């Protein structure tokens, strides 16, 4: 249907959310519900000597004070899921050490305040670079280090590079090393006509979702563990819980409730706590984190140090790139971003030689997790800043330099894997022609315009969907995908256009793991590309059954029929018709002549669908204070095909706003002893409406060959290159280049004053 795809429509979940009718994970009623409250470690690194529960158990309403030994976990591993409560050693301030369970939230909170934990402090490892040195104190005793589930594969299609140089002398805090090399980068850089180099630092960043982490667990009469939770992936969570508690998969049912924001941060983190308590006490248990607990005890994105060198010939052709990228994993021993970030630091460009090395390092900071485009903003922050410096050295327009080196389909990427169809050139051309860029030379003193480009490779995961026509002629789409960004509205459009119904006559149901078709976790910009394709095929299969029934009813061959607005009629003869509703009723009645009109579809995408987003930032810098004011901002993005432009623009604006947070405001701070200093929104700044200008969106459509109607995932790319675009604008405005995020007023002022080592003259 031509009036479905590409038409802006409201989200189908908007009325419930706007009116407050949507029931989130903390809202559901469960009979006999108990409430949990965590006791968090006050030490960044210590041995647990004793846990005194006596005073807490005396509080009226307190049912239990659970410690690690009380939970029926397998104990294998050592990651957060297998050790939801610290067993013998705490490795960050804020790590859960006990769980108080009570009849009311108030009683649980009162009890938690009375739990006394005696610690034997150990030396805290806080500086990630010092932690790598041979002989450095260990952030975790060796016997406590285990392997957890690698969530990196959930977020991006990325390999883990070559065998690293194991002769490099490093401490045992370095958990992983990744090397990616092609050609002799060092030699090519020495021969380059221009070279730019720098060390770039990015901080820990909190996902700042509206709804804190929440999970409820109970046992059904048959012994099935049910977990109702705010999660990005029901099947991923089920698999984790089955592994942690050594349960058969059919004994675990996960219900993904409407999600109040996640951005990569909600992957089976607190579910083992609620589930473990329910299994131990044989009563329903709900755990809702306070905002302070969410800041201290969850999994923000990690800090990173990137040492980068790039080169080019005098004609602007990029030559070599060399990087040393240190990822602070905090307490996460199971997986890291060193694999993803070393792939993405080369950007959507062609290089003659690469030498990229990544290190995953444990420290005594909070557990790290994913955040929109994990590993990509930190990579682009370094690369896109230096691309501008190269352009200045060579006397080239920064966008022209990028255009000369933009990768196209078939060009070899990092590791030799060729780029899929990618819209880098088209995005850059839209940026080049935009008024913000073409008028940049007319700005007054203290103002400047910067540009930057980032890309996300996309991710692949098999998926399935079911479409069934009810007796009223409406179409129900069933998936197990969690709607994190409006994907259900996209599914409705895909199904409507494929089947031949108006979108208003399509509803989307999210099934739980007891019987829903498989879908991977929502993340990595893969749900529309993978689950959406399954929905398209399921709707097509249902349409085939509909046409078979209509063919018999009308005595017309299926190939001569079409479905328009819920009516099947002969092509070119609309008077010979039958409604979808009538056929569905015949297929759902006793003695009916037709099969139920249902279709099953699956997908297993094998080709990636990378998305590119470019940013233009116009800033004013106050030389007296260092304050950066963002005056205008535009984003151009290759979205494949815009199924619903309103949703696409919302993703582009939302990602840009979060990128502004990376650039100017957000930083989770620990002091030199490893104690968290930013534990609420009073301490942790995020962009507010008055600091974010109107964001102009430029939709670029390069249809993905294998995507549903040419669509691809678009959620990650918008956040990636915001910070370097703003940094390049600051350099254009006042002539200094910043190396540390966020670019706060004191840092800019120090760079202007010449007293900072974190900025430099261009």
C-alpha cells in the first residue's frame, strides 16, 4: 500500500503513555508481594569479614536479609549475573552485598539501613592506565575472575581481531587485548605528507533512562519461575536466569513489560536478585532501584583513553591509522568494548594500512555496560577531531577531505571485511550543501561551525514473527521484540503494507518466552532490520492464505487478486470482491471451509546494513568563561527507507540530544579513592530543553537491499559524532582543540588560558 510506507504517523503506544494508562514493570499487582532493598558496599575494594543482620531482622515487616550464600546460584563465573550479591570480595563502591526483603517498601528500607557489614579494605585500583602497568595492584583477586556472557555480540556485528602481541608486559588487570592490522601502518605514517595525533579521553556516562531498573519474580504452582521485568531482551534474560540458577529453559518464563527507557543498560542485571530471592523465599519479590542505587550499582558505559595517529598525502588521500585504545571495564570481567571500538575507530573511510590495538582493563569502578552505539562515540571523538586537524594542515575543506576518502560498497574495511552498501558520500553531500556549512565564513568572532561523521555497522540476529487475522478482519502481529524505540509502530506499517490493511487495523502483541516467536534483544540497531523482515514475511504468508480463500470464494486465480484497504478484489474489477473480515470469519467458525488465515515468517540476515550520520554544529564560545552555547544543529542520516518519518526524526533528534550530553555535560565521577561522587541528577548533569537547540533533520534514503521495504536500524548512528562536531566548531570559533570530554566551561577556559594539558592549538 503506497499510503503506508513513508507516511508519518503517531506511535501506537503514544495514547497509553501520554495519558498515564501504560502499566510499567513496577505497576503490576502480585498477590503476597514482598519488596526488596539493596545494601550496597561502601568500599571500592575490600574483603567481606561479616554481615550482621540481627538489627535488620528485628524491624517489623522484614522477612529476610539475604546474602550471597542464601541465593541458589550456580556460583560459576564471577560476573554480576552469577554473583548478584558479593560473596567474599567487593570490587566497587555500590556493589550489592545484601538484599533486605520485607512486606513493605518502607520496612525494607528501614531494615537495609540497619545491616552492618564489616570490611577488610584492599587497595583500590582507580587509574585505568596505571592499572595496566606490570606489578600494579589487582582490582580483583585472581580466583574471583570469571567469564560472563559476551553482550558485545548483541550490539554489533564485530569480530574480535587477530591474536594480540602477548609479549607486551602488562598486569593481570588487562583482561583482553585485541589487535587489528593491515599493511605497515608505522612506515606509511612516516612517509605521509601530513600527520595528526592526539590522546583523547572520554568519561563514564550514565544512560539516564526515565525508569530505574525494576524486576518482579514469583513461582507459579507448577514450579515455573516467572520474571516480569524492564528488560531489552526477554529471551536473553531467560537464558541468563536459566544458566545462573541451573534451571531448564522451560522452567523460566520472562515477561518483558513496557520499557521506560534503557539505551543499552537493561540486560539481566537485577533480575537474578529478584529471581534468587523468590526462589529462596518461595514468595513473589519485587526489586525497584532508587535513582541513587541506579547510579551506583548498575552498568553505565565505561571510560576510554584513545591514543590515535592518522596520516594523509598532500592530495588529501588518507594513508595510515594507528590507535592504542584503553577501555576501562570497571568490575566487568565477562566482556568489553575493546573489540567494537577498535573496529569503529577507522570510521567509514578507506585506509592503506591500519594498526589498531585495544585493551580491556579491570578497575575498582562500577560495572560497565552498553550505551547507544557502544564503543562508537569514543572512537569517533578521536578520529573526527583529527580528520579536521589534517584538513587544516593540508589546507582542505574538512568535508571535501572526508568525501575523497568515503568508503563505498565493496571497499575493504578493518580486517578485510568489505563494506556493505553505505551512504557516507550521500550524507556528506547533504551536509556540504546545508546553509549552516555554506555560511560558516560569515560568522562573527567567537562563533564557529564544525562537522563530523559517525557510522554504525549494524548487527545481525535471527528472528521470527507470526501474523494472524482475527474474525473482525484485523491483523495481529506477534513478536517477542521489546519495543524500545517505537519498533512496534514500524511493525504495524510493515504488516499493513504487505498484507493490504490500513495500519489502524493492525495491532502488535509482544509475547513472553513461554510461547513467543524468537527475537533477539533490542539493541545494536537490528530489530527493524531482523524482526521487521520476519514480520514482512509472516504478513506475506498470511496474505497467501487469504488469497487462496478468496480465490475459492470468487473463483478467480490468486494471481489475479489484490488486497486493498481490507477488501480482496479482482485486479481491474473492484466490483468482484470479498472483505477480509468475511473470509476470516469463515476461517474461524465451526465447519468453516478455509484454513485460519495465519502466517509465520523468519529471518536470518547475513549482510549488514550500516547507518551513517553526519552532524553540523554552530556554536558560540564565551572567551571569558569558557561557556559553549550551541546555537544551531543539523543531522543528516542514511536511514535506508523511512518507514515512518516521524519515528525516524525522533530517533535522530533523541540521539543528537544524548550526543550533546556526551559533548558538554555528562560525566560519572569517582574520587581518587574510588568513591562515586555523582549519585543523583543533582550532581550529574544531562542536557535540558533550554540547552538543546532545535535540531534540523535531513533524512537520506539509501534503501538497504535486504531490509523490510529497504529499511535498516537507525538508533545507534545519531549519537556517535555529535561530540567531535561540537569540538570542531569550538576550534573554528576560538582556535583551541579539546581532548577530554565533556567540554565543560572550566576545561574550555583552561584551554583558552593555556593552563590545560587537555587542549591544544590547532
